[in-house]
C-alpha cells in the first residue's frame, strides 16, 4: 500500500497527469488560403509536430465577415484543447466590435489567448502598369482624382490602414473606394491582374514574392522602421504620422479553457516560435516577434493599447459603404 501511494505521488509530482492531446486538433482560420495567419501557423506547428510526432493539426479555413464566422465557431467550441484559432489582432480584438457587432457572438476578451504568433508590416502595392510609383504620388491622387480609384482590402487591419490613410491625407471618398476580398492572397492576385484593382493593402509578408518578381509595385509599408531585408520599403507618413497598423496573429482557445491546456500550448509553441527554423522562416518572410506578447498577460496588455488607439477611429467609419 505504501509503495502504491508513493508511485501515485511520483506521477503527480512529475506532471504525468498534465493534459496532452490524444486526437487531432482543429485549427480554425478565418481567411482564405494564403493568409499570414495560415502561413505563420504552418511554420510554427511544423516544429511542434516534429518535436511531438503524435500531435496532428488539421487546418479548417472559415472565411467570412472578417473572421467573425470563424471566431463564433471557436466561441462555441468545447474548452478541451482540441479546437484552437489563429485570429488577427485588429479584426477579432478591435474592429469586430464595431463593424461586425450584429453577427458576432463573442466579446473581445471572451477567449483565452495564449500568445501572439508574429507580426508583419502592411504595405500598399500598385499594379505594375499604374502611373503611381510612390506614396507621395498616391497621396496627390486620392486628393485630386477625377476618375474612380479602388483599393483592394482583405481584413480589418487592412481596412483600418486604408481609413487612417484616407483620413490623414484628406482623400476624396466620393472618388476613392475599396473592395473587400476574403484574404490577402486574393488582394494580391487582384492587384497583379490586368483586370483587377489598381491598389491593394496586405501584409508585406504576403506581397514580398510578387514585389520581388515585379508583378506588383511596392509603394510603402506601415510602421516606423525600415526592413533590413527589404531596404527599399519606405515607411508611409501621412499628416506627419506613420501608420501604426500591423498585420498580427495570435493563438486563441475557447472561453474557460483550463490552465493545464493553456500551459501545454505555451510549453510547446513558444520554443517552436523561438527555434532556429522559424526564426529563419520569419526573417525570410519579413515577420517579427514581440517578446512582450508571448504570455496571456502581455498579449492582453497589448490588446488594451490597440483598442485605446484604434477604437475611436473604428467608431467614426461608415460601415455601410
């Protein structure tokens, strides 16, 4: 009896009772194929799977309503660790509150968010045949155009960057408009096409390959820093300010997920995110990590700052257009 008790105590003390996945994990992504959410997750999850051969992730793309459909599904999922999502910071935690308020079932703080998965500057690109080649020329165009001008957008962060750009340049919205696509890859294809839109906003991580091949022209990037691997990318300045909107993705679990499940994801995803393989992939694709957002507490602080800065602008935007 004493030996049995000691054995039980040993297993408890060594964490043998901690949660471990024993069946495939569904990964919900609220975009079409090719989004930063998807490509970033695939890079990190490949390392998690290599280190844990019995773990299997099944990606389920559920685009629609700027990821609200996907996050509604996560909100209703069992908090058992077998359903996760990779939401965008700006959409799920800021703009869905305003632009999708009638269809979303969740609050911005409903989910258990483990950590941020990475971020990339947004960029404005133009069709290669466009007469516009710089941000200064684009600013003059949206202020003075007599012909319709269209931007392609693929998500809440893209729309926020567009609205910030138009507001601070005093662009003419009677002539300048946007069209929404289900994801950034579709935006990029539209701008590169002869029959598509002239301008588009998407993560530079997604646009980079077509920028390098000359299929789209890079006009500028959001943020206030130049990119070491893309030094020609000019940070955009409008009205004396940089556009601070970034494309960024997180790892989220359903409401009320137990701490032991959260701990499992932290234990396996943070080392994968910091691995040499992911670092190389992120560097090559112009994605960075904010170390302060690698804990639930750090991420929550970031989201509160993001909401404080951008909710006032989101509330002023006419979502009927």
